[in-house]
């Protein structure tokens, strides 16, 4: 199968440090190549892949900092490049949100779009009422809820390479927080949980420019607490040790998380996830088997106490069954084949409709 993967240009594929969408695109691309498919990856020039790299800009836009004034310009150039060659591919898989919709509508191209972000934004409702012909894939059932009537053809949960994470079956002595420092991700709650339990918290996180004020005015002084260690951004190579040697991953989010890659990265290490049940979390975390669902700081503290006797081997086994990159790739190939064969695709009326997933 000849496949085009079209990635955002803000980070490389895979990203050097933080970056969820680009990381998933990388995992999928490399697995498709490993299985013998011919893949072109449209991405930033500093991306690393076994596919045929089609560089759009020299390096990831975020790394260029203030040198990038209009980040949309290279994305629209990329869309034009992709559509000029669209007939050379059996399928074009977009990961750039809605940027390509108007152009794709006017071309005879077999395409789908995986939406990676939140959809509870008012301006999106009229947009998706207009573009009812776009083939959409969600990354959780919960993600669909704000526009559940859109043209959803599948839900495909993320997956990561099994060999990327080495499980650690002995519980660690610290709590882990992995991701971004922002109110949505619940870093404040994580610090409160550490204080409540007296267990050290290690924070491996980035601070985006958009969250700088929140970090400086609210969080920075809280990181000075003796129980809190701020590690900063870490690479994929560092995650296995960071997560595997922890007692639990804290995921006390305060927003409708579309998926939450850090949760399955922790599971791959055999590490339980202690999470607030918002967005995708109840679909990803199995109570008592891969983690604990909590709604208050005291409930989270109680879960921390139970984490020491957690069955980490079962956690790793469930990860392998539900969230491996092979399973994700197999699910996407089923979607590709349906679209290429032009099988009838009926939009799901509810998030529990036409779903491909590991559950």
C-alpha cells in the first residue's frame, strides 16, 4: 500500500522532547514501513524516519522560535505539495486538524483525518456542520462528544512500541508527573497529592510560551517545596527509567483529555496511573488493573498507598494487548482498506458507534 502521512510542522517526527501528535505519527509511520508498506512522510526536515521523508521546512517550527512569524504558511504549502501528488498514493492520512479540508474537498483523493486535539470549542461546531464529507478518526470515544454527529468512521486508540519501554516490576519510591505545566494537566493537584502523602514528586514537564505566565505566577514557587523535584523536559530514551522507577504516574487532569499518551507510556513500564476520570481517562485506565480513578486529593492519596502492592505485571500485559503500536497500526490498516475499497461508511450517531479499538 502506498501511504502519505501528513504531520504537523511544529515538532519533528518524532519530537526531540515533548510532542504527542508527532510522536504518534512517528510510531505509526515506522510500523507501516516495518510491515512493508511504501510510506511518504510529509514533515519537518529534522525528522528521522525509515519512510521517504518529504521535508517542508528545515527544522521543527518550535525550535526556530522567534524566527517563525507565520507558522500557517509552511502548513498550507505542505497541503499543496501533498495534493499535487495525491493520485500517487492509495491513501493520504492527515494529522493537521482541519487545515486541509477545503482543498481536500475539491480533489479526488482518498483521505482521512485523525483529530488529536480537544473539540469542545464553539467555533468548531459550524465548521464540522459544513465539512460533513471529511472522513474523521477519533483517538477516544470521549473526544467525539462535542461533535458526536460528525463524520466519524472509527476510533483508534494510540499505541507505542513495546520494545521502547522496559517494565519494572518493583514499585519505586517517588511519584511521577509527565507532560506540560499548565492548569489543564493538573500540576497543582499533583503537588498537593505529594504534600498530602509525604511522597516525593518528580516533575518531567515542559513550559510552553502560552503557559509561561501561569508557571511564573502560580506554579514556580510551588516547585520549591522539598518534596518536589523539577526535572524539566525529558526524551523518549529517558522515559522508561523515569516512569519505571516511580511508584505511580499522577494524571490529575482538569480538562477533557482526548487521549493522554503518558498514561500508556506508564502502563508500558508496569507503572500504575492515578488519574481524574475526565475525557478519555475512563477508556484508557482500568480500575485496579492499570491504575486508579480518583476525584479528590484524599482519594488520590489513598491510591498512592495502594500503589505499593499494585500488580505491575498485569499492567504491562494489558498494555501489550490494548496499546501496542502493532495494534494501532492494524486498526488503521483496516480503516485504510475500507476507504480504498470504497465500502459504505455510515457516520456514528454516538461515540459508541463504529469503533475500532483494543477494548
